[in-house]
């Protein structure tokens, strides 16, 4: 009975062995090789070397798909990229003659084998995952290639002095957290852009990615290798020239127009206030685009300071000049002010009035025959006439001249224009306006010159 029981057990084991062998042959060498490598691999924590003194060489490659955002206010860079790494694993080799049907590389989950301890030091994403658990490719010689896509958000110090003609440099620093130089070395390949899938950014142009290898000596810890990818981004200036630079130039011209505008229009102060509000608005727009830092102040901000000063000067001068312009002309101008602005004394108004009446009477006497003939024709027009001549501050109807020829004589003599322009306070106001216009013009040219000089100095550095 026991013999029969033993024979049945042996038959069952043989049957399972035959089935397993048949299933193994049906799944092929690919399955068998993967099962054998992973089952014999063991722990994924120790470095994949037989001799513990052997250094693991890791070659890093960075490819950029897109510049998602460069937040200048928060000083962060967000990019879509892939990070590729290649190293040698001494426990993942096989004989190709034993598995002739296997492909040139074998894909296995990255979590099943040892992976380099590589981290982004300047990471600012609180939900950051160091590297995604995507598959790795293993080659018969033990070479492992791992390419993983990521969206990285890193800190980036913004130098906004040349805004909006600036170029920013953001550093991506990768290194091992606990493997020193003796245990793991890091090198980099000089590739930075995926030409097939790269998407251009509307604000920033990717100029270059500079690769630099550094070895940092941490006290009491040892030497640690690091790879620094410096992403060089140049701002596209077309949008800012149309929406920022051009309006600023126009506002500078309008600042000068506030001094040229005649005081009699009554709009000098209104124009100055409008210009001031527009300049402050543009200054606030620039302040919202750049980080609030005292180390790298935009040069264009230095241009707004004198422009705002000129706009305030135009408002103050507009009020002062308007006060002088409408001042009572019966009050004389002090001699010191008259000498300062080289104003001549006013002509005696009584003598001018006498001259006006003599000219008018002489023209009337010479035109008496003509006046007599046209008396009936002019009688109806004199009732509706509203044209006056001004003489010594008194209004005299031109109907008393009795003829259009006399009116023309009065106009040709320019007596109306003379008496209207005889206010010295208005002349003083015009002279002050001209002086302030010259000062504002000099300040504007000086501000433009200093701003352009600073731009050239910093761009050449």
C-alpha cells in the first residue's frame, strides 16, 4: 500500500515538472531570462558590484521638451524634460547563446533593480517625486539605460536689471544624497534639446544648456560629485516693445507738451495729471513683472523716476503759471522780477488811446463822401452790428466808423491785438513756461542717455 502511495506521489511531481517545462518553453527565452535575472537579483539597496571598492559610473543626459513657465515674481522655473541615466550592473549579465531568442535589450521594472540615488537639489515642488518608476532597458553586458520623463520646478534667481532685454540663467543641480565620489561617480552628456518634441515658448527662447561637473567637499562627510545644467533663456522682446517701451516714449513727449500747451486753454493741469497717472500705472506694471528685490533693480525703473518728476513739475508749474496769467493787470510787476525776465515797461495807455482816436477820425474825414452815399445802406446794418473796437480798456462800437473801410483800417492798424497783448503778467507767465520747458527737455534727454548707458554697460558684462 505504501509502495502504491509513493509511486502516485512521484507521478504527480513528474507531471507538474513536465507541465512547468512545457509552459516555460511556450513563454520563450524572454520570460525565462527575466524571471531568472530578477529572482537571482536579491536586494535593490546595495550597489550592483561584486567588489565593494568598485566605483559605479553613472552617465546623465538631460533633454528639454518645453519651458512651461518662468515665474519672475516667485523666482521659479517649471520645465518639462526627460532625464536619462546609463550605468553598469554586474548582476544583470547573461549569455546570449543560452537565450538566442531574446532581444538586444530587456525591459524590466525600475523598482526591481538598483537605481542611482540622484536628486534635484533646488527643487521647490512640495509634491516632487525624485524619478518616476518607469521601465529600464538591460543589455547582455550589464549596461542599464533608464530614461524617465518629469516636470521639474526649481528655484531660479532672476536678474531683472536689463528687463525687458534680459537673459536669465537657471541652474538644475543633480547629485547623490548619500553616495560619495568613491562609491558613485557622475558624468554628463552634452545633449539638451529634444528636437522632435520641443515646443517653443512665447516669452522665452531657449538659447543653450551649459553642463558643468562639480565635486563638492562637505566637511566630515567627503567628496560628492554634482552635475549642474544651466538653462539659458533669452526674453522675446517684441511684445514688450509694443506694449511698454513705445507708450513710455510717447508719454515722455506728452510731458513736454504740457509745457507747450497755452495757458489760456485751461487744460495744462489736466494734461499733467493724466500723464502722471499713466506713468505711475506703467511703473506698477513693471513692478508686478519683476521680483521685489533690491539687488537687481530694473534699469528702466530709473527712467520712470525723472519722468514722474517732470510730470509733477508740469502740474505745479501749470497752477503757478495760470495764477500769473489771470492776475490783475492793474497791479505792477516788481522791478526785480521785471529785470530778471527782461520785461519792458508798458506803454502809457492814454497816449495810445489818443493815437487811436486820431487815426480813426482821420480815416473818417477822408471817407466822408463815401459815407454819405452809403448812409442809407449802412443804417440798417448798424442796428445789428456787434463788432467792437477796444481802446484803453473801453469798448467802442465800430458802427461809429460808419463804413467797412474804416473797420478795415482799424484792423490793419492792429490796435485790438496791441491792447489785448498789453498785459505784462501774461508775458511773465509765458516766459516762465518757456524756461520750464527747457528744463524738462534737458531732464528728458538726460534720463534717456543715462538709461541707455546703463543698458550698454550691463549688457557688455
